[in-house]
């Protein structure tokens, strides 16, 4: 099976190429994989002739999206529409990556795939939700996979940032403790995507975060414990570190669709993190 990958140079894209090596992976990125040029992208799709497109390309710099609004919508919404329409015309199945930011983030429980999404309160979330809607309109043969709190080989990620900051020069690290989510590894996402790829009759929206939940402070503490790094973590509130884009208090995603489809559950986040740390930072 041949798979064309947009955003192939990104953290998830690199992991997909290594984890899904049994498939014929064709990673693309700028300049050859310009998803905002309808003619150029369709010519690329025709020339590669894949069975599946995995659409990872996106503008994910959440704060930058707040100031570069047109660019955020061009990449996340318009670009996703370009990919979806081309896939429909060429008869190619589309698997697209989305985010927890499509929800408001104020619920008192994890969001499942049947909860109403509206893009939340950030430009990033709104532009990604607009991209989801374009995919639903333009390409019936699709799967949308929502992920969050992602880390992977080479970064950039929260894991890499925390270890960089824990260089012995800081007596404490203040880390937010009033946001909760599902820390998720790129390899765990890649392995679940394999199940989606191998089930061509599946479509719709699936949540693909790891099981279990944590605050950012708890996530940081587990990173340091696994690396045997002596670093004090001091929990703090979100309002102590104001950012251009508001962060959701609740990023937890319930994997109801995986259960309904009879697919294997995602691993627990601590298990996935331990595996990743042993691979990324061997003793």
C-alpha cells in the first residue's frame, strides 16, 4: 500500500515514516507538497497515485496563529479543503490529523467524538475545526484523528523543553497544574493509525490520545523521574503565565470511537512515556 504524507518533515510525520515502514511511505513537505496550491497538490497526488493520504501538514504554533490569522486559516482550513477535494476527485482515502483545541476546553469530563465542537476560543482551534468541516464536506472517504499533548523523537515537545530547562541552573521550575490532558506519544498514535489504515471501511472522527490523565506539572514530574533528574517542580496557575492564545483547562479526550469500532485501546500515558524515554534518551 502506498501512502502520501503531508507535513512529512514534522515530528509526527517523521515518526510515521519510521513506524509504518511496512507501507510505501511518500513523505512530502514544502515546497513540493504545497497544500495551499490546488493545482500543484492535485498534480502531486496524480503523480504519486497513493492509496491513502495522511494529512499532517498544519500551522500548529498556537500563539502565532493569534497574530497571523490569515496564514492559520490558509494552512489549517483552506489547505485541508484542497487536500480533501483532491482526494475525492482522485478516489484516495484521506486520514487527517486534528486537535483537542476544536473543543471549548471547559467541560468537567473528557470530550468524546460525539460532543459538539466549535473551535473553542483560539484561532488555532477555529482554523483546525474549519479544516475538519472542509474535510467532511469535500471527501466522504475520510478519517479525522484528534490528538493532543503530543511528543515525539527530536521534538519540539514538552518533554524536550522540560529536560532542556532542567540543566541544574534553576532551583525550581514552575509548571502549570490547572490544565489537564492526555500526554500522548507519536509512536502510540502511529500504531493506532496502522489499525485505521488496515481497516479501509472505517470512517468518521476518532480520538487518539493516550489513556490516563495528568496536569502539565504531573507530566513534568514523571519526565524527571524517568530520567532520574533531580529537579523541583512547583505547581502554578495558568494566569501566572499569560499567553496570546488561551490554553484549554480540559484537553482530555475520550476514545469512544475506538471502543465502538472494536479497535485496541491506546496505551496509558505513563507506559508510552517510559517507552519513549528509553528510546529517545538511552542510558
